[in-house]
């Protein structure tokens, strides 16, 4: 036992040690290798019948031989659709960073580790050619990603690559086939490539690669990748960043198990001169010598140090170029054993030098340091830069470099320009407006030797959108001949001025104003009063016609003039809570202000609204536009008003007055004082008045309620000359039948001499003065006949004072004719998003009006009945929301009842419907994971003799189910209603996860009545009683071979061979069943029986 324990401990110790030294693997790159696709083996993704994949991870895949990884024999692996494989455990499907994210895995090999997906570039390859598969070749285990892509670039990228594990040697090969250029999206564009052990410790257990846009615009592709500097080092693959950093076909990366640890720690470079530098590092365990390589930043290839290998942990590199930035890398040796090359250290030795700053920069021959950078004379496309002369003036002047990037240029970059000796300024041209530029300056000693670049400075070119000073944005009361002013832009040659009646429009003015110093323009032609206009000012230069992004469009309102009558204000033109143009609001107290709001019941569209202030009383005035009135003329103001509905009433107060200005002090002529407004019913009223003087008058509505009351609504303000013929009021409808009704109204104060006319329609559009009346009456009532059942009607009445003098039409009255009996076949698909006409949505036991105690017709189900599961758009089915209340009164009787349907003409009536119920606590497809009870749907039929259950079910399925229930022969020719009842609390354990949906209700002829069933009626065998409770009796069992009991969904419940005359059926649930008598002569007789 002791020997076995020691062996186990030795094995475990070896495994832990080996797996923490994956960094010791050696690495090599090869180009031009043959890429051999695999077509056998097993396809992993897409799975099943799917055509796409995303974030999939395979189950454990057995290896035909143990594969040694990090010293441990691996017998299985896991494949991620995100471009890598893992050992030990399945990685997360959303692991896009396998080198730095461990999870439960004990190792990973990544060829393109990022958020991967299928390529959908169908124009260049057959649809569905994308896949991930593996094949065990006996000597190698191969995983292949075919037509793969960065998920964010799957419409353009097609990548092909393999991970190959060589059983005999433990070699790991990543080989790339044909790969498109990178896509344009920068999301997920930096994949992980490399190997990682059972931790993410960079020093010992990560062996990864990196390449990027270093320096900017590099032409180095993936064949020039270098060793990663951290566990999160990445490879660039984005054409937006740099399309040259791509994957050449036939590129192969190879890792081979090794024992020499790499160099991981550096010190700062020392002894840096204009042609040499010394690099220093910490010797890793076991290293006896080192190879050193170096390159100038921007070069893709490395130069070997003369004198390689060196024995000490330091090396002096000579023969370098002055003022040049270099990168270095070091490889540790132990005899013939080699490590992977190190990462590139930075100048301090503490971080990554894979950047434009590199590992060190040689000193310049040209000792010229430039300071004091500044900019001036900015225009949209030019600038002047200047600097302070170097202490040692360079003989050949200065060079400058500018860019929209803040990255410091390297010494070998081509300058943007130069100036001669003694010149300390430079003019930059051809710039882009509204753009920030960075610039640097260096000395040019002799044409060959250059100084170091200075620190950067920056400037932003002027834009082509001037600062507009008048009119202010959204200004009101602007003159009809406005002057538009702006701040002139230095360098502009002119301005484009546009004025229109729509945003961005130019139907009023589209003018070029030459001269860059111009800063104003006055419109010559007057604009309209009380109108909104839109305008913009854009500068241009000799070379640029305008900005890349259009200048801001502003608006203003011209001054409001007084207007003649009639004046109508219905608030429909506003965007709530804004006020109509030319109206004003003031607050004479500390309460709230009038605003506009969506209309409540009894109003249409939008209304004027005052909403209570909890602490302060109302004292706010709303004023109309100024109106031109004449002394001695009688005028009429009409409007409607209301409070809000509610069990408890909070009275509101409104005063209506007029005066000579839109101020509270001027409102000296009170027209009405509504001091106790309660209830949510809109009241229509009018007041006649006569001004004493001719002039401009404003009409005010003052809310002056106490604090913490409710709502005030005002709408349909109309001011006009008092009509000589007044309209009737209070139009009412009574005695409504399926095809008729009676209307009545209240006569005006002065009854019309020639009676009344009325007009009705199924259209809510009000009649006009020229509309022909449909009837007349000399009294204050009239009958309507010839109407259609189940129809909404609108009716208006007007007074007839004489043949040439008729009033305006009254306020509309609305009514619905009663529902008539409809003839079968009958169908309802609930596609209107509202309750169908003549259906009853009731709950006989509810004591409240909560919407969740009634059927709904808009919106959609949730959780297991979400649109993603049920597949139908919101508002195309009826449904019961399982949400609260799911206990208490009404939760057992959520009922929906059809209109009355006459079955005359149906010889085999059938009720059918679709329903959906998928009890789930999530929006996934899981059925019935909840510990709460299932809701139940019960369907009943009533022909006047009481409700009979024909269907009842509480089961779940993640799809719509169609139920067809044949009705008993006793219903033929009858008139029926069908009732759908949902019980939300079957056993006192209801909850809100179980929404129930209903669609496509039909009452029609049964299309499936078999011929044999009709012929079999000649047997004249009776089955009774019907309905039954426990026992059914067959009148003549001698002719019956067997009996089949089938439920309404067609499911066989039981078969009784050689039955007796009495069938014991007490075990059946309540409902409708088909009792099929299988006769000895081969015919059948089907009887519909109801179990009580």
C-alpha cells in the first residue's frame, strides 16, 4: 500500500510540475506548408439540422492514444466553436480569451481564440459549407475549422485552419489554409493564439504569440508574429486597423515539448550610444548561453547578434544606426536545448517593447532639441506652426511631422515637410475642417543626421459651421423680416444660408453670401405670421463646399398676430406636453402649470391639462391667441371640460374670462366659473357675450383648485359669432335593438322654427354644413331603423330655424346595435388586437376590475409563452395573463364567450380552436419546470339548456395545439354559444409563469365524418344514458366485436374486447368522448357521449 501511495504521489507531482511549465515548449514558424483538409471523422458544428453555430462546445472527445501535454497524458479533449481546444473540462461557451481565462480547464491550444462563428459570405462559397469537425488519423488528432469567421465579420471573412496533435512526439501544430483578408469590424478582432497549461501564470504556463499594427501601417503579417508579453497578448485581424496584418496560406506554428525555461525578466538597456547599446536580463534556471536578435522598429525581420551565442545574461549590440528605435529578443540555451524566444522588452525592461517606442533608441548625431511649439492663423483647411530655435541651431533647418494620430513618429518616418536654417515657422495646408492634428519638430543637422522629435503639440482646425447668434434656437416672437447673424470664420470665402418650412428645407431661401467676413443677412420678403421656420448657416472655402456633417438646423417662430373669427383650438397639432403656437401660460401662484396631455375617456386625441400639486393650490392661466372682436356683436365661446374618473372625487375649479392682454390682471370679463368639477364625464358648454369696445381680446382659462386635488381637462375651444340658430344638446340613444334605436335631444333655449335634422353613420367623421341629413323631426326625438346588428353608429342632430338658417351639428352620440345571431360556419382569428364585437369578456366571480382577471387581446404572453416560443405576433390571439392576481375572487373563472351561433345547415357540427400553454419560469423552451400548479382551460357549449363541458386540459407543450370537438347530434339545428374558461388557481397554488393563449376559434361542419360511420347507423344500436356518470349501456351487444373509447383530440383512451352490455367507465374524466362500436361485420358505429 505504501509503495502504491508513493507512486501516486510521484505521478501527481510530475503532472503538476509539467503542467506549470508549458512556457518551456520550443516554438517555430514555417511558411508555404501544404494544408490538407479533412473530410472524414465527425462533424461537430453546426449540430443536428442547424445551419449555423455560435458559442458551441463539444462533449469530451476520446483520443485514440494518450497525448502528452505539459507532461500529463491526456485521453480526451473539448472543442470550442470559438477557435480553440481544451483539456480537463469543457470551457465556457462564451470563453473568447482562452490564454487568460482558465475556467475549469487544465490546458488549452488556441488557433484563433475569440468570439467566432460561421462564415456567411455566400457570394464566394456554397451556403452551409461552414463547419467544425475532427478526425483521428491514428498518428495525429486533427480539429478543423472550415469557413470560420470572427462573429462580427462573418459576412465577409472565411478562415480555414487546423490544430494537429502528434501522438508520438507531443508536437502541437497550428496550420492555416486559405484565409480571406480581415473584415472591417474592430469587434473581437484580436484573437488569442498559443498554448496554455493548468494556470494562466504567464511566466511559466503560457506560451502565446502577438502581432499588431506596430508601427502604424506595418506590412508584417502573421508569419512575423513574436512571443507574447503577457497571458492576454493578442494577434491583430482587422482591415479597419491594418489589412496587411493577415494570415498567409500555408503558415504553420509548431510547439514541441521542451525543458528550458525562456527569458522572462529584463533590466533597462544601458550604455546607449549613437551606434550601440547593451541589453540585460535575468538568467532563467538551467540556461548556459543565449541567442540575441534585434531589429529596427518597422522591420519585419530580425538580425542575429554577431557573437551568438553569448554566455552572460547581457549583450552589447554594435553597428546600429543613430537616432533609431530598436526591438530585441533573447533565446535561452542549455547545450542543444533551446527555449522559445523571449518577449520584446520595453526601455525600462519591465513591460512590452512591442510598440513604436521599442526596447531602446540610439542617440542622435544631431544634438538639436526643439521646444516651444505653438500654432496660429487657424482656418478650416490650414494652420501655421512655430517653435523655439534649438540651443545648437541645426545646419539644414528643421523637419516637421503632423498627423491626426497622437502616436509619436519613429525616427525613420518620412517628415511632412521641412524648412531651411533659421526658419522657425511652417504653413500647413490641405487640412480637414474640425479636425485635431498633432505635430512634432526636429532638427536637421546635415541632411543625414536628424535630431530627436520634439514633444507633441496639437491644434484643431476651424469648422465650417459658424456660431449663429440670432435668432436663438427655438426663439418665439421673431420678426417676419428677421436678421440672421453669425460669427464669421477665418479663412471662409462665403456662406450658404437656407430657410425653409421643414427641417433642412430651402423653400423660402437658398442663397450664397460671398465674402468670408460677412456675418448677417436680413430677409427682404416678409414671412408669414405665427409660423415655424427652419434655418442653417454653413461656411465654405475655395476648396471645400461644406462640412462632412451638416451644420445644425435651428428653428424660430414668427410673431403671432391677432386673427379673425372663427377660432378653433383642439390641441391636436402639439407634441405633448408642449402648448399650441401663439398660446401662452403663466403661473400666478406656486402650483403647477397648464400643459397638454393625451386625452382621457370622453375626449379625443390631445387636451389641455392641469395636474394637481400635492402641496400648493393651483393658480395658472392659459391664454389663447389674440382675437379681433367688434363692439356690440354677440359672440359665443364653446368648450368641453372634465375632471378625472375615480372612486373618490377631488373637486377642481376653472374660471373662464377674457380681456385686452394675455395677463391675469387683464382678465376682467368673467364668462364662466366652474367651481365644483367632479367626475370623468366630459361636459360640453357655451357662453354668449358681447364686448363693449372693438379691439384685440385674449381668452383665459384659470385653474384655481385647492392643493392635492386631481386633474382638469379642457378641449375643443371654439369662439365665433353667436349663431342665429343654436344647435340642440344632450343627444341620447335608447331602445337599442339589433337593427334600430331611438334618439332624443334637448332643444336650445330658443326652439327652431322648422324642427330638426339628424344624420348617422358607421364612420366617426362629423358631417359638414353641406351634408345631406338622413331624417328630420318636429319633436326632440326620432326613431332609427334598418341598422345592421353588432355595429357601432355615430349620430348628430342640428336645428332648422329656416330653410336657409341651420345650426351647426350637435356633439356626436355613439351607440352599438345589439348582437344578432350569426350563422355557422363561424370563425374568429383575434387579429385586430382588440376584443371582437359581440364576444363577452366576463368574470362572474370577480369583485375587482383588474385586467389580469379578464382575457386580453393586445400585448403578448411571457415566460414559456413568449413570442420566441409561441411564434405569433402580439395582438393576433386572445390570452390570459397568469400574473397577479393568481389567488382570490375571480381567479377560477376568467371567461370568454362567443356570440350566439345558429348551427342550421350543419349536419355534423364541430367546434375547433388553437391553444398554447407552456408553463415555464424562463423564456426558454423548457416545459413545466415550475413547482407551481398548471392553469387549466375548460371549453363548454350551451344551447339554452345549460353549459356542457366538451374539453378540459392543463398540460403543457412548446407548440400550438389544434383541438377539434365534434358536437352531439342533439345540437344539430340549435343555436349555441361556446365558453372558454381559464382557471388560474386550480389548487390554491397558482403563480405568474403560466400564460394561456387562444386562437382560430371555429364552429363548422365536421370534415372527417367517415362513410363507415354513416353506413353503420343501419345497425340502430343505442348507447345510453347520455350524458352518463359511471356506466354506459349498449342496447344490442351481440353485433359488437369491441369498443374503443377516444377523446376529442383523437387519442385512444381504452379498448374493450368482447364487451358486455354494460360498459364500466367510472375512471374517465369529465368531458366529451367518442364511443366507437367495432361491429363483427367490419363496420363501425360512432356515438358521442358526455361523461358527467
